[in-house]
């Protein structure tokens, strides 16, 4: 069975205590914690601002998992000038940031760190950009060895489809690298839920959904995106990871509060998952 989760981009003003309490109250199995790194002031519930053991205890105490640590790290920064750029530019900043996130995840008992590949810089060819992304990922993945933390790379930018991000995995060929698949990004690029789950197979470790109606964020299930079909597809292929719901209030503060939006999300996901597997009884919010 899937694990309904929500991202803390829905509640940037909440403390970690409030996040843990709401997750339990609203029936979520897990949460995704957004981080902007040490000394960040972007979000009150950034786990980098709290002692590791306290973060663990807060979520262990309510029986809610920390599904993933979501970062903004991307590995596409070009080296300029090409010949001496390594000496004069800080091309390893993304590697350091990803390593810091892995250390944070290990400290708080979080199994996954989300990163991006991302775009093709101007005048850069795809093979060169892909090689740069893969090379930097390899250094990050070496750091993750023996930490209990794995890395998930999310579709987006120049790699929006499931097949695109699978190409990064194929090139990297590392057991600690999987995929965080964002449904809205994939659908916009032409993916269908069944095609995406088939393309990624067992390398899909985290799933991400949100809903839109006429281009605007809306309540899950009330929009135009095939969210129900995606959850059903995940269920049919036996996916047992977290499905993270995003309500982008961090980026769009005019949106309704998390208290108004989150209460029905977990039960909706459970109902969709149960409908996708004949013989299962729909599970309500726990």
C-alpha cells in the first residue's frame, strides 16, 4: 500500500511540532521536510534549524515517518571558462550542499534526499551536460555509502519525462540512486501515469502529486491532472513508497492554509489506492 505524505511547502509558518501533530491528525503516514540548508530563514520547519535527535523524537513520538528531505540542489552548473574554470569557479558547491543534506538526513533518520539534474545551459550540448550531472552525482553517492540514506533525482528542466530521468540513472548506474517522479511535470511533457510507472519500474522510490484546475492549484481530485489514475497505477505495480502531496503555499502565499487543504488528502489517496486494487477495503484517515 502507498504511504500518503505531504510536503512542508504547504505550511512554511508551522513549527516541526505542528507538522508532526497535523500529520498524525490528518491521517498521513509520512511527511517530506523541505530544507534550504543551515542558517536558512525561508521556512520555520526546516529541519536544519533543529537538533537531529529532537527531529527524530518528534516524528517517532506520533508514529509518522520522515519520507524524504527535499532540497533545491541541482548539478547542471557549467564550468566557465571550460579549460581553467575548475580553478576559478566554485563548481562543487552543489556537491557540498548535497553532502550536507545527506548528513542531515542521516541524523534525523530520513531515508531519501531529493535533488535535481536540471537544465541545459546556453550553448551547452545535452551529452556534455548529462556527463557533468552524472559526474557530480557520483561524488554525492559515494558520500552516501554506509549512511542509510539514498538519493532520488526528480524529473524537471531538461529531463521532464520519466524516460529522461531514467537516462540519468542509466548513465550513473549506482544502487543508491533512484527517482522522485513529479506527476505534473511529467504530464506537461507528455507522460501518462502508466507509461511513467512502467518506464521507472523498481527505480521509482518517491512519487509526487498536486492538482490544478485551469492552471491554478486546487483541492486534490478537483483538477485536471490524472492524480487518481497515477495513484491507481502505482498501486497496480505494487509501489509501497510515499506519495507526496504538494500544496505550494511557500511559493504562493495567497493560497489557502494547510489546515484547510490537507485534512482530506490522505483519505483521498487511500480511497484511490483501494479502488486500484480490487478486494481492498477503502481506508479512511487514521
